């Protein structure tokens, strides 16, 4: 079992856009992504709205069919498995989304919602499943009595705990968490970030943690990938990426986050221009229209994704 | 502090329906001086937006200012007629929101909306208004204003729309700008552009600003003074430096400890346990007591006063 838990190679997803009135075209929402998640590892994916983060997550979960590429889970290529052959693998791969309310049935008690997969897929009896659900609620910091209440009786943070309890019920190896704390207030966000950290320590689960919130990603991730217009433009360990960013986009992105401190000495790189449209991406380096260092070479030639130090990669002509 | 542009005293705003009455803003006091940027922070539902809508006379039908004063340059706005308030609004006071689409008309071009607003408030000719509009569009970073004037709102990106809103607000030369989470929906690199722009406008026009946000990073960057709200009340207020370097209310301290950082060691976060009590259902105690790590029995026996801690620093905690 030397294969990494998850290995993604050359992943592409193209959406057809336009139609009757407009010219048909494609959006290359994911345009050649390579990604690895090791056992017990948390990999963060950051980037601005529309860069393709959620699409990567949904492709990995096989909620969406890929256009091109390979997704290996524990060494097995799952990228084209049928729904029935995916079923046993789904137990190992769970997800948590931004809006837990949308993923919880409003007419089902929380206990029943958590017990359901245990009963249907986990092979437990109803009674065992119910007891197990109560223990899971306790694990995520809720009272066992919460199992008899309905989702609307909980706050946003509590609902996210419930969604997490359900995600961990079958003992998955990987959890794809797409903006799991983005809708929460900071004081509650910190509770959930810590809960995810504790669960990882206890169960060795891996996370693919998708978020536009850079400081949260810094706190939770072992490794981080930065996406821009459907590609990964830089990846490395948490400290490589946050302390020594190489790509001009990463540098600007990190410097844009306001720090809650007076006299913060960080220098701000303010980019000019707007985020380009994914349906009509720039030539050469996709970042060149906004890049403070761009030359004519950047407009003409796509930079390669190169290793700048052990385990740290970036795609820019000038690094 | 020079004479206050805005002074809010004992403001109480309630929502009523057939069954109940809820006080969601409960005795708020603060002032904004000339060229001051006061940040209003706190968690979702604590009453930030309702405070600002009370000031602007824009409360929804079911809401009402039940008590208190809102003085703009000395004039009490509470009890003014709709007509009188709307004359002040857009002229002396302007507001921008998190989602510009809610205040832009989707079927009119940017140009039409801007010139109409300018004519209404400044009483100038159509040509004059178009010139003012162009001038402001240029100042918020559209080098070719004529092109933007012809666009419809939905054709612009979020960051462009927010800059258009800013140009519209600024075109009427407000003395007070109320900005309710103006950058919350934007990507961080675009947020940086818009914050930069707002800062520049504050310096140039010397307007005063009430800046509403839940992001302490944005507070540190923009504010001269900070008002921290919790469950409809002010729990702490201080100049920005004091608030970040020596916060005294356990809630403010908790917020700072739970906020992840971009620098320093990525230590474990310290969350505030529990969650915010439901709005308008408060016991006669410190509203933070159930979540406060320092709470004592006394905290539950009365509602602590907002007390002066010296140097314009006020704290609502019996221990502070
Ligand atoms: N079903 C779809 N049909 C057409 N285009 C799509 C579809 N889903 C996503 N896209 C496009 O693909 C691109 C990537 O979208 P995606 O949702 O993955 O971005 P994201 O990084 O998760 O953004 P956000 O931070 O806003 O959640 C966007 O340009 C989006 O408009
Ligand atoms: N139209 C309304 N009718 C009834 N109650 C309302 C209405 N609008 C707001 N409230 C209540 O008033 C309280 C304060 O809301 P407000 O919008 O001021 O919060 P906020 O601090 O701006 O929060 P956020 O950070 O989420 O914007 C909330 O508890 C909310 O439920
Ligand atoms: S390749 Fe050129 S445009 Fe792209 S990031 Fe590097 S310098 Fe900037
Ligand atoms: Mg997304
Ligand atoms: Mg609000």
C-alpha cells in the first residue's frame, strides 16, 4: 500500500456554455490539475471565486464526470467507475459543504440523519445505528439528546457539527470539505477548525480542504495548492507557501489579506484589473494581464510548473 | 474630538409582529467626529445593519426606532418625515451595501442611474450631472467612464459594481458615508483595491465613515475608532490601537483569539464556546455570560453598564 491515498493527474473539466443566442463555447473550469493527498494529510486548495476549486472537489467525489485525466484512490483508478462500482468507495470518501442546512433533510431528526448511512451502508442494525449516532454527536461536541431534534433547531455552527458527524460516521479515509467554515462567524469557525483538527488526530482521516479564506487554510493545512483560472499555479508545504511564496499571484493574494493588527508591517501588493473570464482565458501565462512583473514572453508562452525547492512548485517564467 | 457629525444616543430599535416584539438594537451610544472612521464590528445578527438602517431611515416596515436620538450635525433625525430624511440621504449621508445589485436598478444603464441621482441631489442640469458622474467614475478607477455609463449592472463584475456604487455615493459629496460590509462579497485581491480606494477618498474629501464589518483585519486597516457590538449592545469601544493592543472585554479578547492569522506560528485557535443567544431574548444579565470564560455569579445578577475606562475607552463588563 505505497500508493498515496488520492492521486489526481491531468484533471480537466470543460463545461459547454452559451446556446441559442450566444456563440457556443467552453469554460475550462479545471484545466490540467495534478494533486496528491497522503494518508492523514490535509491539503488546502485556495484561490478566488470561479477559479475551479469546487469543481475539483466534485470531480474527485465523482459527483461530476471529468473531461480528461485520472483520479486514483488508494491506487485504483476511479475516474470512470460506474455508480455501482463506486458504491463501496463512497464509504471511504465523504464531503462537507458550506451550507449544512442544504444537505440535511429538514423532516428527519438529526439522530436519524446520522444513523441512516450506518444502517444502509454500514451494516448496523437500527438500534446499533442509533446508539452510534448519539456517540458521534458527542464526538463533535453536541449533546446526545440533540439526536431527537430537527436541523432548524440548531445554529449554523451546530448544523456544521452535525454534517461532520454524518461525514465521519462510516469512518472515511478522505473528507472533501468545500468552504466548510465560510458561512460561520469567526468564534464558531474556530470551533469547527479545531474539531476537524482533533478528528484528524484521532482517526488519521485526510482532508481536501477547499476555501477562499487563506488564514483558515494556513491554520489547518499540511500542504497547500493555489489555483488560478482552472490551474494550480503554486503548491508546497504550508510554510513554504505562506512564508516564501514564489508565484506573483500567490504573493499578491497573500499580501491582500488584511491582518487583525495595528502596525502590521506586511507590504500590500494591489493588483490592477479584474479577474479574467474563464470562458475567455488570456494567452500564455493566465496571470499575465494582472501580473506586475509580466513581459512579452508571459503573453506568448505558457510557463511550466517547475520545482523551486524540494516539494515546492510554481509556474512562472521568472523563478 | 472635534464636533460630532453623527451622534447616536440610547438608540433602541424593535421589530414587532402580531405575536411578539423583539429589541434588536438595545441602547446604543456612539459618536462620529469629522474625518473619523468608526468601525462597527460583531458577529452575525448582533445588530450592525439594523443600527445603520435606523440612522439612514431605511428600516423595513416591521422595524421601528422605539427610543433614543440620532443627531446629524445636531439635528435629531428620529421623528423626521420620510421626505425630510430622504433629502438628507444621498445628499449629506450616503450608504453602500454588501451587494450592490440590491440598490442598482437592473434595467437602467449605470449612466442613467448616476445622472438621475446627481440631478436629484445636486439640482444641476443633465449635462452637468453627466460631467460629475464621469469625474467620479474616473476617480474610482474607470479610465473610460463613457463606456461604463452605457453598461447595465449585471454586465459588471462584483468589484466593478461596488466601485460604481462608491462613485454614485460620492458624487453627492456626502459628509457621512455608511458602508455596510462593502467588500465582504469580493475576492481578497479585489477587496484590497476597493479598500485602497475608500481610504483614498476619505483622505481627499475628509468625509466621516461608519464602516460595518465582521472582519477584524478590515477593521485594523480602515478604522480610527472601533465599536464592538454583541447581542444588540455595545460591549466595548476604543480607538483602534487600544482595541487591538489592550482589549478589555472578554468578548473582544475572544474574537481576537479565535481569528486565524497570516503570520506568526499557526497556533491552535481559541474559539469562544457556545453560540450567540437568539435576538431579543435576553436575560437580565451580561448577555455574554453563557460564553464567557471569566463569568462569575455576579455577571448573571445584573446587566453590566458600559463604563468609562479612560481615554475614550468604554467597556461593558463588571471585571474590566
Ligand atoms: N455546471 C456548470 N456549467 C457551466 N459552468 C460551470 C458549471 N459549474 C461551474 N462552472 C464554471 O466553472 C468555473 C469554476 O467554478 P467553481 O465553482 O469550481 O469555482 P470555485 O473556485 O469553487 O469558486 P467559488 O469560490 O466562487 O466557490 C467558473 O467559471 C464557473 O462559472
Ligand atoms: N426584517 C426583519 N424582521 C425581523 N427581524 C429582523 C429583520 N432584520 C433583522 N432582524 C433581526 O435583527 C437582528 C439584527 O440584525 P442585523 O441585520 O442588524 O445583524 P448584523 O449584525 O448586520 O448581522 P450580519 O453580520 O449577519 O449582517 C437579527 O437578530 C435579525 O434576526
Ligand atoms: S509568468 Fe509572467 S505573468 Fe505569469 S506570474 Fe510569472 S511574471 Fe507574472
Ligand atoms: Mg466553490
Ligand atoms: Mg448586516
